[in-house]
């Protein structure tokens, strides 16, 4: 089944404790991206990747890192999480560029205390 | 404000009625996409309309695009309780093939269809 998977689905952590949210897709998509969703703000893009080893900042990249060493994986790294990073995070992928329909993962709900 | 802005923010209708949601944007676009999200879950792609298209249909969905007004509308006909969800428009800004590629989402319209 074609899908985007994210892990973990739920995470409660403390300020400053490094964490990684994994994202994997099995559709051989070139384009992958991360979004955060907050009430009243909609979805905002954090980082995106147009292919392996090619990443770029989205609208809200501060406090996040990403890497794209393999085509199927696009982990999101929070080196020193802060409470303002409490949010619902979505990974998405598409065939190529954002001009194609995006396939979204199920989301990761992160709480930073 | 964001590139894509939906209107209204919330819409409540009875089953069988039609639901219309609007989206406005600011810059030139390659395409505009509509997505649906059930509460707290991942977004699901509904329909994509390219900048050179004016109208597109998919089942009970009808999307229009007016590039001169920088606006789009999503019409759901004969709504069902199962259509209850948030609906988002997303714009793919025209930046050229060698530039970065990003979708910008609006804040969404919460549709409630009452049985």
C-alpha cells in the first residue's frame, strides 16, 4: 500500500531534550516536506526536499533540522525543543515538486513541557 | 496574511445541501489544490486545478479558478454527514523550474454537515 509513515505518533518531552521524528514513504517520490499545524494558523511549511541531499527552508525553519540521505526517508530533528514547538507535525511527499498532489502522513502530535 | 485564505472559516449545513468554500491568494500560481482533513488526521488530496484551467469536476466536487481575481471555489454537491471535515486550499506559486518548490496552505474551512 502506498503510504507515508511517521513515528512516533505522539510524543511528550521536556525542553532541551533532542528528538527526531521519522518520516518514510514507499512511493519513490522525489519531493518531501514537513509542516506544522497550529490552531488559527493553518499548515506552515518547515523544510522541504526536492531530492536526495537537496533540502531548503520553508516558512518556519527556526529550531528545526532535516536531512535527506535516502530518497525514502526525511527525518525532522529538533536539537533543543522548546514549548513553542508544541504542535501537530505532518510529513508529506509527492512525485516531483509541489506541483503534484501531496501524500500526507498521519501526523505526530508533539508536546514540549 | 497567508497566500491562501479560505472563506468562510466555518460552515454548517444540512445533509443534501450544497457547500461552497472560497479561497483567495496573492501571487501568480502554477496550480491550486484542495485538501480535506478529518479531525487531527493527515490531509487527503481532493483535486488539483492548473492555472490555465477554469473549472474541474471530480464526483460531487466542482472547483473553479479565476486567476484574474486570484480566487478559487470548492463546491460539494448533495453533502453527506461523512463530508464533515476541514477543507484547505493550497497554492503552488509560480517560481520557475529551477527555483524552490513550495505549497502554501490557507487556514481552512471547517464544514459541518448535520444529518
